[in-house]
C-alpha cells in the first residue's frame, strides 16, 4: 500500500490546530503546508489509516466547525 496524499484548503488560522491534532495520532498522518498564501495543506496518510483520518476530519468539520475543502488534483493521465 502507498501513502495517501490528500490536499485541503483550510482557513489559515486553523492550520496549526489541524497539524497538531492530526499529528498527535502518532504515525497516522503528516500535515504539510503546501501554500500558506492560499491556505493549502497536504495530508500524507499512512496505509491503513484512511478511515480514521476521514472520521477525524469529519469530526473537526461537524463538531468544531473547521471548514475543510478537499482539492481534487487530476491524475497523471488526466488533463
């Protein structure tokens, strides 16, 4: 299995909180700020942790009102 990479747009005031929260789950995922101006972060999710990360992101969105917008990147064979 490969590491899953997911790109999100999140208001910049939440980036540090998201990073701290996700990385507190040791080995689940790493959060990297791709573009601070555009508030884009990339999550590199460890194999086997995909369901857990999606549940955590749902919780942050629903119960903590953190707006997360997933950015879909075209695959290598797409324009």
